[in-house]
């Protein structure tokens, strides 16, 4: 069994109860809830990073001292 609390912006709450006859359905519902809250947390972290882009780790794609690359280009005539 699950109880879900629903709130509006005015502080009102409603509780909805859910019951499943099959254990597999209850498991699937629980996993869906966990995935949802993981997604919400990830979206919050992305929003924080977007507001403060200087706080994140810097990605240095420059060459280090002495580092070289070799490019082979085939020329067709």
C-alpha cells in the first residue's frame, strides 16, 4: 500500500491511498516513484549549475607542454 500526499500552493493537502493486488505492480510503482524523484533532484542540480557556471569544474581541452597530434589526410586525384 502507498499513500500519496498532494499539496497545492495554499497549504491545502489531500491524501490518496493506493493498493496493488500484485507484488510486481507495487514494485514497478515504487521504482517509478524513485526514478521520478531522482529526475527532480537532477533537474535541481542542473538549474543550480546554470545559475553559477563558474563554480563547476573547468574542462581544459588545451595541449599540454610537448603534446602533439598527428593527422593523416588522404588526398585523391
